[in-house]
């Protein structure tokens, strides 16, 4: 109850107290009004100029402030609500620092020295630590998320982390981008990129025929040392409307692991994705906004993915016979 509504009660209590000689009644009315004023000031929400509620907590240095005043130890210990809110703030700040410090450092300076047989890529951060995947173990990745969920940004982070770790002699990239061909612009991947295809190109048969040739060549010469090949496809449903594309990608998904040829496919949902192809995409990433039914079909938990505040994006890593892992990545990181 707002303190202003205590005013009539205060006036009535004082009048009855002094008029009847019951000073205790007047004192109780005054005390109740005073307590209401103090409580309303202590619990008042902060409101910004735009009219939105702002958290009363803030971190300055190593101190936690509550309404611009240091949160004392006794107040912290006596109030479970304050303690939970403050811990949530500290956890959120830790996640932000992880995204702002840990991930850019990995993207800027690369990973540990390359290990033969591995193809490790960065996805984001989970509980304050970088989340990596090894494509040599789970050879193909399927990223699912509606428009605006961050698919393109996740593909950029994954690609940049690989080119920072592996030399062009160790890794080759092939790009299929049916959103104009600018998916990986500005990342400096030209030395790694050996082929690309966009929706703006008319003749696409040569590209898909080249994938069959690549697989056949590696099957004929299994002992030769060859670089890993990563094929990145955005807007998968549009791409595989072409029968040649569907056949080629399904073939890579089935035969590519032992040949060092890997897929990273992105789509808005499961609609239009052939079952034969989906069965071999064992490592799946669901972004915030994915339909709950599709989450279950992907093999994940039927729990909603709630996107964090900008620039944080929520996602879930779904692996076969492995517990789901929630993680975050940031818009504009690369």
C-alpha cells in the first residue's frame, strides 16, 4: 500500500487519540504511518526515463550496491530475497565478462596447438567457460532457429574459431549461402575458402558434382594425408529443393566422417529436411524460439529456450546419448 493512503488513517487516529485521551492510539497511528513511509522508500523500484523498471542492484568494483548504497553483510545475510537477487546479478555479470573477455581472446589468439585427428570449433560459453565441439567425434552439425534467432552469428563464430586455429593446409571451407552469399564476409577466410555457391548463381550442378568427385577421390586414396573439409550450408530447406543438392549432402552426411569431410547445416526448422540426412546430423544446436515439438524431435528436452538480453543469445547443444547443454553466444562478436 502506498504511504499516501495512510494519511486518512493517521489523521483519524490522531483525532480520536487526542479527543478521547487515549494517547496510545495516536502513538500507534503515527508509528504505523512512519513504518509505511520507510518501507515504501526502501522497496521503491527504480524507473528509468523511458518508464521501464531498472534493477536496484549494481556492481561497482568489488562492491554490490543496493539503491546506490553498499549492501552490508548483515542485510545480505538477513534477507534471502536480497541474497538471491544479488547472486543472480553477480552470475549475469560473470557471463557478460566471459563473453566479452574469454571468447574474444580465443577468437583473436586461437586455441591450443592443433592436434592431429581433431577439428575443434567454438560455439559459445556455458557456465563461464568456453564451449567447444570436436567435429572429428561428432562430424556433422545441424543448427535450427527461426529468423532472427542468431543462426548466422553462430556460424560466423564457429567458422572464425576454426580459421584461427587451423592453417589453410589443414582445413578447407566450402560455403553454400542462399541469403545472398554474404554470410562470412569480413572474416578474412579467403585462404581457406575453396568453393562457394549462392542463390544468385544460375548453374549449380558443377558445385554438387564436385562434392561427389571429392568423396570418390578420398575413397580411392585413403592413405594420403589430406586437409579436413568443412561444408557450411545456410537456409538448408531452400538449398535441397534442388535434387542434386539433396543427394550430394545426404551422401556427405553418410560417408564424410571417415573421409574428413564435415557438414555444418543451418535451417529455420525441420520442415523439408530428409530423414536420411537428419539421421546423420547427430550434433544439433537449437536456438531460442525453436518450436517445442521440434525440440523433442531433435532429441532435446521439451523446455523453453529463453533468449538473454541483447547481446546474449541462448542456445542448447543436443548430442546423442548425452545430456543437453545450455550455452550463450554474443551478437557482434565477429
